[in-house]
C-alpha cells in the first residue's frame, strides 16, 4: 500500500489519522463509531485507509454522504464518510459480501485523494 499511517491523534469525536500518500500528507477523522466497527469486523485501520484513499468506486449514500468501496476477496469494505469543512470524517465501516453492493468499479462521485 502506498498510503502509510504516520500517526494517530486523539480527537473529541474519535481518532484523527495523519496519512502519507504519494509524497503528500492528508488527514482523515474516524469517528468513534467507525473505530468500533473496524474492531467488530476484524479488519485493520490500514485496510480502511486504503479503501478511502484508493477506492475501486465511490458512490453517494443517504444524506449526501459518500461510500468508498474496496474489495478483499469475496468481501467489500464500505467506508461511509462525509466532510466537516475540508476534513473527511468516516461515519461507519462495514465488511459485507461484495456481490451485494459492488457496482462494478470506476464510479467516482468523490475522491479524498485528489488527482488519483
């Protein structure tokens, strides 16, 4: 993975990740609920970061939120996020079977890593 979590900072709403990717630094806030879901599903923070920074597709969800998809074997990371100003904030994460939600790739309603 070309994205590396440099550090994690406590935030009143969860954890703020500083990520080095393609020679630049970006920040992503994971709300406490999303952190709990990462643990519940047994996936890693790095997998979620990869889904957010290098998604196979990003679709629009409820209330104008975005959903980043990245497949892992028969499953799919679905990272639901919105923006607080310029800061991407991950609301929740889950790990269902990919055939239920994956649209086929190449749809990008949003990109956290601009220019990718």
